[in-house]
C-alpha cells in the first residue's frame, strides 16, 4: 500500500474519513495518528506483521513495550488487571497524557506483553480524532510513540511524517501538529506504583 495523507478535523472529525482510516487498520495497515502528547504509530491489536513493521521502523527489540490505546476504563479492564486502588488512581487521570503499565489479562496476545513481566502498557488519550477512531474500530489500537531511531523527540508534523515514512506506513492522519513531549509512564506493581518516565501531565500525582 502506498502512503497517503488524510486530513481529519482535530475538533470535529469527519465520520467517513475516520471510517477510511479504520479500514486501513482492519486490513492490516500501519497508520500514523495524532494523540494528546505526540504522534503515534497504530495497528490492529492482533496483527503480528504490522507489529513487526513498527519494531523495524523504530529499531526496537522484543523487549519494547507496546501500548494498547483504549477508549475508557471499562475497556482497560478487559486487557489489564486492576486492583481497586489502581482503578481509582487511573480513573482520576483518564483520558489524559499518561501510559499505565499493568499486569496483562489473558485477552492480551502473549507477543504484546513484556516477555518477562507479563505486563502491558495502557493509555486513554484525550484527543477527539483518537476517540473517534477507537469508537469506529470498536477495540483498542496497538500503538507505539512515533520516535524514530536517532531522533531526540517524536515526530509531530504530519507532512514531515508522510515525507519521511513514505513507504513505511500506509496512512498518515493530518490533524495538524501535535506536541513532542511523550506521556508520563506509571508502572503499577502489586500495591506499589512508580513513575518510569516523566512526561506530559502531572507526574507528581503518582509519586
């Protein structure tokens, strides 16, 4: 599939264009899409080949933590084990620019989990285009920050993304530039939590 740039309104996403993007994902394509932190790469949750494409593109190894981008808390609960206290903490911060590392449930394909710890990254972005994509797809997007090898910051300009990744992604959603600061990453482990990466949002809420 050749790359294409699809302009979708950031505040009022056009349903037929959202449907076009979702079709690309359903067919096994790889998309670059905007979030409330930076642009990200996304593909179908069970698609091994698309996942391998992300790993090659970003030059990451098998230990790389992929993220499931979910619509809401109830969808999170299908894919991650949530204690009551973790649920309460997360509830106060979604949607928002946070990634939560949680123990994976059996719903999560083994290859998506961290091989040693059996964890999965989960996130609920506050961006209307993503919310529309997830509603139309009716399941989470498997995702990874669009941070290219050797770059200090994630890519944030859709036209630059389309140019640089011309033959490596199937669709770039253009909803204008995003930020470049990645999410704050919080790991929940038993009855403890720790900030793994300080980024957007309020890391101090979890410290």
